[in-house]
C-alpha cells in the first residue's frame, strides 16, 4: 500500500532463510527485484547474512527457529552477552554485489573470532581501540556538575529553556564517535545519510549519499577533529566513483574528466537522479574538497600526487569542458541550480529551479581551480593545464550582492518563493571555503546579512541546516550567534540520543 492507501506494485522481495546450529542463530537472504520501469530489470541481487551467538549467560538456553525468525529462549539469568554480526556480498572494487563472496562464511568467521574472548576482554579491546582516537582531542569547559545526570534529562532541561553548557563537549565528542563508528577500516563505504544506524529495509532517501551538502558535511569534522582514518574511506570511495563518473562526463556532456550529480550510492551512480534538482553535475568537483583538505592537514605530498590531485584534476578537466559563454561574456555552468531551492521567473511569475551560473557554482569552480593551481604548484607539474585554469578563472562571473544587501543566490536578482530555505549553498564561499573573509568586507558583511535574512523567515528548521549556521557564524567570528544557534540546535532539532532531526524523523 502507498501513503494514499492505494495498492502499489511490490518491486522488491527479501527471500530469507533462518537457521540455528551449534549455538549460533543465523539468517541468510537475498534481495530479489522485479522488473520496474524506474529501477530497471529485476533478478536475484545482493545476498546477505546475519549471525548471533550467546557468548555468556546462555547456559540452558533453547534454540528457536521458524520460517520467519530465529534466536534463543533464555530464562532465569541476570545477564547475557550476545555477539552479533552481519555481512553482504558487496564488493567495492566492483561497485556491485559479487557472487564469489560468501556472506554467511564472513559472519561465521567473525563470530568464531569474537568467541575466543570473554566479554571483559572484548570490552577492553573496544575501549582501547576507541580511546586512541578519542584522546587525540581534548575539549573541556571545566568540571561538569551534571556529569551523573542522564543525557536525555540534560537535553530536556535545555528544551525547557534551561542551559547546560557542559553538554557541549559531550555533544562534540559524540559527533566524533559517530564518524569514527561509521567510516573506518575494515568498513569500505563512507558515512551515509543515516550513518550505520538505519533500521529499515527501505530507508528515507534510500539511506544514500547525498552529495549536494550531506556527504561533504559528514566529513567536516574528519581532519579538524583529528580523525584522518575516517576520511580515508571517503577518499577510496571517490576514487572508485571516478570510473563511472568518467562515463557520465563523456556520454552526457561530451566532456573530459569525471563528475557526478546530486547523489550517489554503493553501486556508483553518477548520473541524474530524482527531480529537477538532480540535473546539474557540479557535485563531483565539490566532493574533491574533503580529499584535498586531508592533504592540507597532513602535508603528505605523496598522498597529494597519487590520490588527491588526480581526483581534483579530473574534476577540473570536466568543468573546463562544461563551461560555456554566457550572454554577458562570462564562462558559466549551464544548466545550473542552487541545491533544492528555486526562484520566480520575472516575465511569467512561474517557479523554476534551473538557470546558468548559480552562485554556488561560481564559488565551487573558483575553489576547485584555486586548489588545482595550488596543488600543481606544490607538485611542480602541469604548467599548461594551470594556464588554462587561470585563463578560465578570469572569465568567471563575480559573486554578487543583490538589492536586499545579501549574497545573490542566482545569476540575476530573482524573487525567492522560499526565503527561509534550509539550504544556504550560496554561502559555501564563507564556509567551508574561505572566499568571504574580513579582507573582503562587502562580501563578508553581505554573508552575515544573508544568514540573518534566512533565519528571519524560519531558516535553520532542520538539524543539519542549523548545524551549518553554527559553522557560518563561527566563520563570521560571531561567537554569540554561533552559541545561540548551537543552543537552538539542541533545543529544537535534537533527539534524546543526540541525533539531529529532519523530517520524517
């Protein structure tokens, strides 16, 4: 059934088999898709497995198994310890499932290895593993008088209008924990929209990788919070995506290099997806910035030469071919879009999302070319390529300030149907980039006015958007406003487990 109560076709079937053998309960299954005009041909697709073993407290337990479940019945015990693991036949080298991989065998091996230790030993290994990463960054606001109070109670006090500044370091370290828990070897995929905590077969937004802010934002803490191994997973994923991304650049745009659009998935999607907001191809260039930031923090020229620079150069090669001359004589992106936002066409009053040279694209292209020029200079290579970048950069349109005194989001001063929109992509030049600084006071002040206008119309109403505003005010060197919005994030857009909220959550 769909949301309107009408019957909708079943496109996916999960064929599960349950077992219980030698003290281990397990599930093996396979996704079976039916033919769909939207999703493509059906067939037997990814295989998966889950295994569970009672490590402690299972004496006298009874194995249970039916056609729909498996597990154990345990009675008269005060404490049990369960070892649980899962696997699929996904192979990142192929960006696809791989019949040569054995999910159940992988689960069995992991269960066997974990069973060699008791719970105290496993906890010690876990704590040591995380402590090494946690202890790289210390953040304290002094002795915490509320340390013994549960986090949900502390958060509720804030929601009721109170303050608890000592919760901020907890929140900060929790954010680091989420990234180290969802983007680290032996994992192979970066942190997606729900990290690793999605509990649904069909998740909101498919629990995919949105590359028009979300995936980039997931990795904002990686280097500055001293978690470089988390960004290694992202770098590896981006390297894999250049293969289908090269096909997309060539076949869709007749361009060199590589690119991707506003989302991707474990299977290497780089083409257009979803609605009109998925048409523009500038998120490939944007996704190179976290990779280059890793070099900026490590100064590892070997990493720059062999991994970061090839990604950046390929993205820049695409942009050079994608740029066209505008009626004003500028080199511009076309089509162009400011992520998920729209404007009103003056001549007709109609709402549209596509134009040329949206401000976010101007900022992205400027940054990409600057980073490539800088990297090539460090490596002492590609002088001719750099000359092309410099020449093209001189012909890019400027970032404009509109009649309201704010950063203009589009190539022209269009009316905004949603002045409180959650995305603030035309402020990428402020954060995470640094194109608007005190040394560019007109743009710097206009950026502040832009945020204030967005907020006055209800902007920042989703958790991730409010978090971005915190960073924007920090970049504006306005600590009071950054703190005010951090409290707003905790008060209005944070769940009791400290996840931020966004409809439908």
